[in-house]
């Protein structure tokens, strides 16, 4: 059992189905100390996880050539996972799963498959057969990374009527309407060629959207018109320090806005840092404030949990905790880390 001063979180890893690939972790809210409480076998490479709002069901993609998505019931108290079932995603290397606000659907993006799927949910959160699949077409200017479409994330708006798909291969955010379980193209938003849009974060006020671009290591700020899908670019800023020369290993990865809406964080692989930006509360524009070493190599993903930031360093096999200073947003290392093989996703319960 976890202690009263601990909060729980799940960790997705690149691991075989014979290993405990999804782990349950506990974070001490006062010290930043972390520990593993248990694990789940039977899924290959659960590289992205999502938990429903009630904290009763976890969804995980299995990143393989023939991808699958899994649903697990979260047991009350112990938070152990009980398999509800899985479905094929109809594409290779699924890398993102998200839950509709009404919890009637989940959405999955297949990176190498170039397609995006919808799965209706039963009342207990288990998966029905796929109700919709859309396949992207085209390519970008980077022959090494953009030879084909690569949908990297699929994120519903607050109404559940639209989803935003970041396609790294096409340099586009594609808006879809969700109509009776089907994805219907609404419009596309073009990014500068070679950007490689990856993940996005929506400001708590819903006024602005922040997009991290993997290939050119930038963050794009949009004015958010959710209903029309008419995103207006307000700003492009580098995710790396001004005098740092990016190499081929430098690829921006994850992005999150603090719950208070004042700070934006971005993880940089290669540079192996977490960038801090202050958000102007009147304009939504960003001002770079700080870069903190992530405490390991290749911070693919991170999560903000109970005033802490947990960075998942894929290639060094560790998760490092930082305290977030409430006055400045700066990250203060707690001195604690948790050794985990290839951690690539963290989600709180």
C-alpha cells in the first residue's frame, strides 16, 4: 500500500511482453522520492498511456509493426491493472492514445501506419471494434524523417467534437470532427516546412495552444479557436538555448503547461534538458527562462504531478524528480531518481 504522503503514477516502457512493461510507481510529495509498487506483463512496448478522468481505466498502445491498443481496469485501492481486452490498431507503431471528454471513445495514432483510429467504449471502459480509421497522404521536405505521413499525437478538444492530429511527416495539424464515431476532415493547419509537429498542450484558459516541433526544435504558439479549428500562429520560439548549436541528436519531445497556466515546459533530447518558458497571461506569448539538465539521457516524456515534475529519461533508464518553485516555475532537483528500463511515458492515477 502507498503512504498518505505519496501519489501514484504509471510508467510505460519499451519492454517485452514477458517483462513487467507497465509499472506502478509512488511519489513522495514532500521529498520527491519514488519507488515501484508493482508491474503488469503481457503487453509489448507500451510506449504511451492514458487514464480516464475517474481513474478507473488505463489505456496503453503496444508499439509494434502490427500495433494494438489495450484497456485495463484499475483496481480500487491497490491500483493494480486487470486486462479488459485489446484491439488491433490497423497500423504500425502506435505512439499515442487519448480519451474523449465524454469517455465514449478513445483515439489512437499510428506513427508508421500513417493513420488515426477511433474505438468506441463500453460502459465499463472496455474497447469495442474500431469505428473509424483515416489515413494521411503526402510527405515533407526531410527525406530522412518525412518521407511519409507520421501522425504522432491525437488530442480531443474539451467538447469532444473535434480532435487535433499532429502529423510529423506532413508538417500539419489536421482537425477532424467526430461525428457518430467517424472522423471527418475539418481543416489543416500548416507549419513551416521541416518543423515535425509532435505533441501539443492546451492552456487551461483554452485561449492558446502550444505545439512542440520535434525536427526543428521549436515551440509554436497558437490563438485557439476550437470551434472553427482556425489556429492563428502567434509565435515561434526555439526550445534550445540561444547559443547552442543543435546536432542530429537534438529532437524536442514532450510539452506541458503547468496547472496554474503560468509556465510551459518542453523536453529536449540530445541537449537532455527541460526548458522553462513563462507564459504572458494577457497574450499567451512565451519568454524563455531556464534550461535544467534532465538528470539522464533522452527525456522523451515527463509529467507534472503534485507540484513535482518527473522526467522519463529513455536511454539512461531513469526517472528524475524536480520540485517546481511556485513563484518562478523553476525546476529544483530533489536528488531522487528511480531506475527503470527505457521509461517513455508517465501518467498520474
